[in-house]
C-alpha cells in the first residue's frame, strides 16, 4: 500500500496535475460516507446546521483560503500543502468533497517551490462560483478571516476534523498536554468564541494560550488531556492513519 502511494507521489511530482480520483483510496470510508450525505450544489454554502457549510467552516478555520472575487468574476477556495502522504490524503478528501457538491475541477495540482528546488507542494482549487462570494463575505472582513458570532451553528465532527488537519498539532510538553489549534490569526475574543462553540457542540474544554513566535504575540486553543478520548471518538475516523499522531497525547 505504502509503496504504491510512493509511486503515486513520484508520478504526481513529475507532472503539473492529476485527477483527484487517483488518490481516492486515501480518503477514509467515514469521510466518504459523510460526503455522500451532503446535498449537491449549487446551494448556499453558509447555511447554519448544514453538512456542507460545516465542512467549509472547518476548511476556512484551518489552512484553506477563499480568494476574493473581482467583477465580473467569482471567488474560489484554495488549499495548498506540502508534498507528503499526509498532505495528499487531506487534499484528496477536500477534492472529493468539492466534486460531490459540484464545485470541484477534478484536479490536484503539483507545483515546484522554485526552479532549482526539490520541494513540491500540492494544491486543490474549487471552481469559481458566485456561492464562494457568499462564503467570502461571511468569513472575511477587510480581507481578513473573522469568526462569526454564531460559529457554533457551523461546527460538525467532520468540519472539526478538517480544522484539526489544517491547524491542529499534538502538544508534547508534560505541563501542557492536549491538542493545540494554531488559529493564530484570530483575536483573543474570537478564540474564546471558538472555544465556546466547541464546548456547546461537543462538551470539550479548550483554553486560550498566549504564545510568542518571532517576537510577536499569538493566541492558540489548547484542549485538556482528559478530553483526548472524546476528540478521538469524534474525528479519528475521518483522518487517514498518517494523521493519527496528532491525536496521540
């Protein structure tokens, strides 16, 4: 299995793009089942308590960006990650989701990070669509990601998994064990809003920690070690085995 994945990785790095279905085997059965339950588009992408909106929320809270529209064009979603098995499984899951709701372009792109570099990164792009304009207006203010007041209505287990895949990491410090969500670009008030949403939806307790990186103060969310079994039960099934280390504390 891993050998075939390595071959696929090499093949992908030798061409500009591949059809996402080549890597469908990296998408977990539970993720495919969730995606199959999503209504097909076009439809509103910011409806509360909707499986599609919840998945998009998880992407936007993590590494995905919604690129702005310029008249007469429309916005689109973009996810860009490094070139390894973990990244490819995440990218393939997102590509599968976008295809299902009718907003995918069917391709996973591979770019070289500079002419003389050996580093590649993978990118998935959605189709441009007017519905992404709505997402952009909902999740952004003055070109900056923001957290809506009713964010608790946009959190699901699958969306939480996508968020963890994008921004989650395992805390190794014995004094502060747990899952860290590196949502540094949000304000402390927005972090507290996200912690309240996770508490309301799943009964999880996340604290807001201050961290200093490169001389700048950031805020991150950190779970309690006691909540680790609950988090695993919620989202482990949506994550390729190469990502399971994030939930080992």
